[in-house]
């Protein structure tokens, strides 16, 4: 059986991940390519319960508990959703994965990259994306895109927090050029969608070689 392909999409809040995933999945359906879309937080029955705890602005979640909840969600999804789909040769697309935890909890919450990496080993046990699409927009563009939307617990953090998340993504992209492809997310939706399609198809067609 053909091998599956695991890819993730990352970026600060409002960078256009949901918008681009709608374009990508619509096109995959048209081309009859079987995929699993894994959204974190969320992505499974247990994940959706954890998502509610994490994102409700009324919940006073402390940073260490927050970190463990994101990983509890991921561990569940790896076992229940991601590994079976990859074993079945499918394309798995994760809307956020451990890079998000490195950026938000590791850097912006100052819990440290090494703690996040240790938990990643426990929760994911080697299940890694081979390709990560980093939708790059500046924090001020994100703030203006999201200014009229209702904000969840993480989105309600101040500008300094979101700037730290952005800094972390920039550093991750620089440190992992083989895996992370930076995509200029400040262009038009259609231009970005065309770029993403060609990158994903190139990797999909190469997956057995
Ligand atoms: P994310 O899932 O990364 O938080 P969304 O896809 O929800 O981001 O997009 C956040 C907001 O920005 C939405 O209002 C969306 O319509 C808008 N948006 C998405 N892509 C673009 C783009 N390329 N240019 C301008 N606005 C965009
Ligand atoms: P998400 O639903 O992807 O929000 P958005 O579509 O606005 O990007 O994610 C919800 C929030 O959770 C988002 O602010 C990023 C945050 N998050 C972390 O802090 N750590 C993590 O490990 C993940 C997966 C998400």
C-alpha cells in the first residue's frame, strides 16, 4: 500500500489557516484524494471536550495545565486519528501541531522549548509532519483582521503575547528549513491557495520515492 503523508499548517491567529484549508480540502475532494483533517485543539470527541476547556475565556487555566491539555488532546488524536490514517496511506493535514505548542506555550508563555519537546516525545512518539506550511503574516495584520471578531481565551491575550508567538514561528522556520515552508500569507486568498496546492501536490506525488 502507498505510504501516507503527514503535513501540518501553522501560523499566528488570523493568518488564514482555516481559509486556506477550506480551499485545499475542496480541491482534494474534486481530485478524489482521501484526506484526514485534524484540527487542534479539537479533532476528536475527547479533543473537542479539551478544546472547550482551553478556549473558554471564563476558564482560569494556568500555563502548565494549558500545556498538558494541548498535549493530552494531541496524544488522543495521534492514536485515534492520525496513525490509523497514515497507515491506510491517506493524506493527513493537521491544522496546528507541536510547532503551535512550541510557539504559544514554549516561547510566549515562557515554559521552555525543552519541556515542550519532552512532552512531544511522550504524546506523539515519533509521529511528525514531513511538511509544515507556515502562513506568515505580521501580528499587526492579524490584529486588524481579527479586530471585529469575538475572541477566545488565547486570542484575548495582549499584543506582546502575539508578538512573541510570531517571533517563535520565525525562529522555528529559520531552524527547520527542510520541513517548514514559509508562505507569504499577506497576499490574496487565491494566490496563496494556488501556491499551497502546488507544494502539497509535489510532496504527495513524491511520497513513495
Ligand atoms: P486562522 O484560521 O489562521 O485563524 P482565518 O482563515 O480564520 O485564520 O482568517 C482570519 C480572517 O482573515 C478571516 O476574517 C478571513 O476571512 C481573513 N483572511 C483570510 N485569508 C486572508 C487573506 N489572504 N487576505 C485577507 N484576509 C484574509
Ligand atoms: P485555533 O482553533 O487554531 O485558532 P485560530 O483558528 O484562531 O488560529 O487554535 C485556538 C488557539 O489555541 C490559538 O490561539 C492557538 C492556541 N494553541 C496553543 O496555544 N497551543 C497549541 O498547542 C495549539 C494547538 C493551539
